[in-house]
C-alpha cells in the first residue's frame, strides 16, 4: 500500500509542434520531442522555434517539454551538442533525455537530465550510478519485470534516505512498438544494413521475413509440422500495459511513457486520451497520487480505443515474466480491431459475418494475415473491395478480418483541454476588483445604481464567463457587493463594454 505522495505523469511523443499540442490537449502531462539534431529518430527533428512554441503552449497547462539528445555522439559532435543544450535551456525546455554520458564532462546548462533507456537501465547498480551522477530520472529498460522495478525503487529509496539526496524518478514504457533489442540498444540494423539504430536511422530489420534453420541448415518445423519459412520471426507485438498501471505505480513507476516519435496526430490523440482516463481513475481513488500537470477538464468527441489506431497486437512484454505470443509471425503491419469472418465470396465481393456492434464504412481499411485492402462500398454484409477478389487468394474464405483504419473514428478524433478556474467579482470603495484564477486587478468606476438588479447580476455572470478559445473554463464564480454574496441580484449597473474590457485585461482575450 502506497504511503508517500507521488506525482503521476503521462508522457507522450511529439513528432512535431502540431502533434505535441494535440498530445497536451488529449491529456499528456509532458511530451518528448526531437531537437534539430542528435535525436534517436533522425526523421523527427524539430527547429528551436517550434520547440519554443511548444514549451510556451505546454506551460499554460503546467505540462513539460522534454527534448531528446539521445544518440551516441562522435568526438567532433560534443561541442555542438553542448551548444544545442544551452539553446534548448534558453527557450525553456524542462529536461534533456541523453544517452551519451560523455556529455556530462562538458559545460551543460543547469537543466534536468533524464537517462535514456538506451543507457541500459536494467539494474539497481546502474540506476544508483545515474542518481549519483545527478540524473533526476531514469527511463527503465522495457524488459524489466515488476519485481525488478520494485527492487530498483527500493534500492534508490534506501540510498536517498541514507544520503538525503533527491530520489531518482522511474519512468517506464507503457504503450507502443517493441523491437528485438535491449530496450533500444539495437545493433542488428547496423550489422545487416549499415544503418545505426543508435544514431537514429534504424532500417527495421526486425520487421522483415526470415527462415528458421537448425545448426545443420535444415528448416525447423512449427507446431503444425510446417517449415518455418519466410515468417516475421523477429516482429514483436506492440506493448500494451494499460491493465497493469496500478501494479506499476505500486512498484515505483511515476512516469508512464507512450512510444512513438514518428506517430501521427490521430494515434497520439487516441492513445493519450485512453491512458489519461485510466490514470485519472487511479488518481481519483488514491489520495496519495497527484496529477503532474494542472488539474484539467477534458472533452473528447470520441471514445478512446487503442484498437482503432495502429497496433500489431498487444503484449505486456515481460512485465510478469516470459509469456507466449509476444511476437506476431504472420504480419508486422497494423492488426486493427477484429470485425468478423469471411463466410462467402463471389467475383467482385466478399460476405462477412460481422461481430456485434461492428459497422463498416466506405473507405475503411481491412486486413487478414499480412494482406490488406480498402472498402469501395458496403451493402449489408457484402463488402466490395478495391482489389479483385481473385487476388486475395484461397485463404480469404474463412479468414478472420480486421479493420486497421476506421474513417468515421478518425474523423471524430478531437480533444479539448481546459483549466478550471475560480472567478471572483466584488465591489471596492472606489470601483471593483476582479480575480480570475491567480490574477487580480482593481478598476476605478462609479457605483451606479441598477434599475434592474437581476439583469445586472446576469450580465456580470454572462460576460465574465466568456472565456472563448482560451485554455480556461469557469469552475466557480463568486460575486460580492459590499461584502455580501449576490445570489439573485446585483445593486449596481456596469456597462457590458467595461466588463468585457476588464475580463480581457486579465485573460488576454
């Protein structure tokens, strides 16, 4: 049972400024984004100007922006990387995620440092070492079990109590793609294709077909007696630990990380919203847990569902030890949601026995095994695909179909985040005082008697509630006249233009 207070943070990927803002709107407490260079996703770099804009936006909600400088560096790159760190510090970045410890020998700015999972964060000894070096957070290796995470947490807590130093925070991946490596320390791409994953240019060899041979060069048979030939032997399913959040918190995790700095806005919005709701339930039910960013009100035009956006199946990946079916040998592509079985075919259409509540739309994407197609049109349970039925092969009859693109769902993906604030409007000796959230100002104005006190009160409520497209929403409004709470009427007349002017001065709208 948890006793100490903990800030629980949901960390989302930001491919670019637009995706970063979408993640924050959907409920992320922090986002991580690539800098112009030295990030472990070469195709996901961003300008300093865009990072500065994201910082300004995130801080409105008390959210943080973390920047990845997490490649291994060449000797001639350290000075440039250090200079970039100073530029990032100047624009207000909250922390840097680094892998190359050689950077610590340089004159880095006074910014929080987080140890990338590529630092090989698998043992208590390694995490303690990082803590002693001054790192404020360690991104744990994906392959750790709950027991291993617990042991790391207990060890670092004990060290903190003995030496009275800040305890290093533990961050763990909770959702997204997996590869065959020690948590990102992959050398296969470089060996096979001369493209270093540790330098941000992985060629994804784990998503290719392979044969499985024994030491004598003979094909190995699967459990059905078939040769393991041209299968996706190294293609792991995607991580999904959504059902284990409480256990991970108990083990010592405080930051839950969604993988995917190449993922698009739709993916990030859906997945962040999904985990936001799950974590909010846990925080609400446990008084020692707190939000890492400002308490917010979320409005979703959709029901978050991870099966509606890109995924290769799901596994909790060694969280409870080694389990079956961590890989998907049949396909490295998006699986999607199960929709039903093909029960009949004809020259230009297939008939699908749909599962309950499944509704298909023109343009939806469907797949089976490693093949996919789009729907040209739907007539009842008959689907007219955008390819010839003859091209699908004999295995289409009886095959289970999955929908990996739901057009109606994607069109509905919109999230809004607002910060609830209290508003207080009251009279002073020579005018009025308006307080919106933490901001207050006094305005000199004559106390002119209202001919209609009820209308005067409603006018104040209406005009001060007009927060427009800001990130604010009214939580509670208190109106006082001569130190008395006004419930039904307000004794003084105030022109609407003045009320609007005063509200704008405090909210900048």
